[in-house]
C-alpha cells in the first residue's frame, strides 16, 4: 500500500485556510473498511476513480493513527454526498466497525473541525453525517458525540477529547480477560512487549492499534489459531506457552529423551536465548541437549545438558519475557 505524507500528523497544530468558494457545511464519512491495507487516501482515490470520479471525493482522510491526509483540492466541491456537495467540505475516517475506530482518529477529527469552525468565525458552520442526507449508515460512529454538536449541528466550545473518550474509547478493566483493537493500558503494553520479544514486532505504546492487531494475527496464523486479532483465552494460553509459562511453572527436571509441554516450553525459552538450531517439537533430543549445554555455559553453570532447579532459576532470571509473561498471565485471574 502506498503511504501518503500526512498534511498534519496526529497531535500537530492545525492551521486551516478557508477556500475561496463558499462553505456552509462539513460532512463526516467513514471508509467502510477496517483493512489496514486501505488505511491511506491513495486507496480511496483508486476506489473513486474506478467508480468514474476524477479523483478522491473527500477533502481530508484520517487514518487509524490519527494522521490527516489531503484528498481533493479544497477549491473543488467534493464528490461525497450526492445532492449536497455544493458549499461543503467532506472528511472521511478510515473504518467500518464502531469499535475499531481509534481515539487518535476522534481527536484529529475534533481538532480539524474545530480549526475549520474557527476559520469561519463570522458564520455558523454545520457539521453533519452523510447518513443525514442519504439512506446510508455512514458514518457508523456517533459523530455528534465525538464533535460535541448541539441540536443544530453546531460545534460546542468544549475540550477536544472529553466526550469522544467517554462515548467511544473502550475502557478495559485493569486485567481484562480479552484484548482487542482500541484497548489500552498496562495489559496491552505487556502484550506488545511479549510479542516483540518472541519475534512479532509492534509498537510498544500501550495502545492496541493496527500494528498490534497485525502482530497478533501473524502470531495466530503461525500457531494455527483463528486469526481474528483478538487476544482471548486460546491466544493468551499460546502466548504464555511460547513465553515459557509451562516451563517456568514446572518443577520437573528435564533431560534427554523427555517429551511433552514442559519440554516444548523450554525449547521456546531456548529460542529466546538465541539457540536457533532447535524446533519447538516437545522432544528433548540431541539438538535440545546441545542448546541447553550452550546456554548453561553462557550462564556459567555446569554444562551437563540437564535442566534442574539451578538451570531453571538462572534461565528465569535472564528470561527476556519473564516480566511480560507474569503481567499477561494476570489477565486470566
């Protein structure tokens, strides 16, 4: 997917300059897709050209990160809400499912609309949804609450995020049993750190966004799970398994010819320590014994290839995902 340089990045100060043409209304839209490959104004332009438009119909496109991209030239009327394009500006937020819109998107659309409203200080600009002038359900999110509109569709002069946060930001409990897109907090940060440490790279900001969802989906596909991007019981259990949960919770001495979940969990821990010669097959064979000996040498332990309490304790102290494992494990409690 092409990446369009944003006109304003998320949280940038917005300086809006009114076009010469008359503007009386701002219309809000959604892209009707949650596909991360569609999260760019260039994709909207491609879609609209296929429908016979000269270019993208919206003036502004707000992606999941909250970045605002320029679409159609503001001096041109939009091609967005049939019969109501004249004297209007069209803004589109990427998304379809209500719960998958992000707080940065709501912050940005509020900031943009506030900037537009301020530029037209001598008149009252109305802010409306596409659904108000068509039989569509676009936009699907509650834009009136997000923008704090009054009954006339005028922008109230209140803080940018107060009502948008209350209306649309999911607030998981301290330890939610399930994590999904738009969730935020310490559980999400623990998940992100764990994913990174086992090779599924994502940003570590405590916000379950598109990047984290993609990492979760990749993990799920690799581990024969339903790739819905939601961290429920099965995905969490597999994550903890990969992080070494079975191994660290066990007191059993492991050695050559042993097999089972504790061995497979040990193998994942060894992989996290750089022993790439092994595969997590649950069989304590020659390669696993060699990997244990290698790690024992690194940890200055007697290199006998047997994993007893001393080796397990030393591995746990040096385990790259120990903290994340314990934090994520609290989700189940």
